[in-house]
C-alpha cells in the first residue's frame, strides 16, 4: 500500500513540474534568473510558429544570450528587457537552448 501511495505521489509531482505550452499562437514567457531559464521546458508543435518572450532578470549568471544552434539563433538578452524570438520548429523532437557558454539549458519539446 505504501509503495502505491508513493507511486501516486510521484505521478502527481511529475504532472506538476513546470512546463509551458504556447497557447493558440500566444507567446511563451521565459525568465532568466540566477537559477537559469524558467520554465526550463517549453512545448511546441512542428510546423507552427513559436514565439518566446525572454527576459533576463539577473546579472549573476552567464545566461546573457539565447543560443539555439538548430535554428541558427544567438540572441543577446539585455538585462530587464523582454526580447521576442519567433521561429518555426520544423520537426518533432527536442531542441536544447542554452547560454553561449552552455552552462544553463532549457528544452523545447516539439510534437
């Protein structure tokens, strides 16, 4: 019984993990904090434009750029200024974005 409760608790926790999905063409907001990119996972659909609005709120990390090599993106993130990034993921899979030094990461799960 205890293991069943633990399994249910783990499933509930996994469902509550932060992931952000683009709402009917609306932008996905990502904040760069001292902990990195938040939320760290974004969901998108292949063949549909994805708009991210990325705001860096700290100078405590090297995450001063949005680097996504598969989409040929390397976008500077000025402090406390929202930056809009729009592109169309071409195929299903996972795209990993990072800072230029590749110390902070996030993922775009494309379905």
